C-alpha cells in the first residue's frame, strides 16, 4: 500500500450514498461501475479452457478479486513451483489473471476520473494502517 493511496471505494460510497444499505460502508465495485455508467465487462471462467476439476473450489461464473487471494494466486505459485509454466493450463491461468488485472485497473481508473480524479486526493487519501479491509 502506498502512502498516496486514494480510496475510490469511499469516494463512490459518498457519491452514491443513497444506494448503500443500512449495514454497508462501501458499494460493491460492480454497483459503483453501474451507477457511474462504466461498462465493466468482467472476466468469466467460461472464456478459458481449464480441466473440470482445476478450479473446483470456485463456484461462481465471474472472476472476483477474492478468488485471486483465495485460490488463483496460490494455484499460479504452485504451478511455477512445480515448473509447469509451459503447460496450456498454466498459460490459460496466466491469461485469465492478466485479463482480470487489466479490466480491474482500467475500470478503477475510469471510476476515479468520473468521481473527480485528482480532486479526490486530499479527501480520500489513506495509508495502509487507516484502511479497514473487513468492510
């Protein structure tokens, strides 16, 4: 986490506060994108060729950040450790991760811009110790 991190989730929650439920502090990213009229295509597992049991721990159709932390990142590291980077399965996993990261970053930058861009810096700048990841 950089010292100049601008928390877009907080900016979106303020901008679209009437969309928050009583127990919500931030909006799901897909909802913020929808409200900001950002076409977030998402990355779908069906678009990649994996053996049936390869990602059996994931029971959703779209790639989410939590999947990278819970399954995909570890699978990637396990593949590299096992020396199987040249396999078609690992190439598909690499492509999925690259596609997800590109989509995620591009959409966050667009949301940042639509919410005010550089004008958000002072209000929403957070350090790592100030961010509550449980919300």
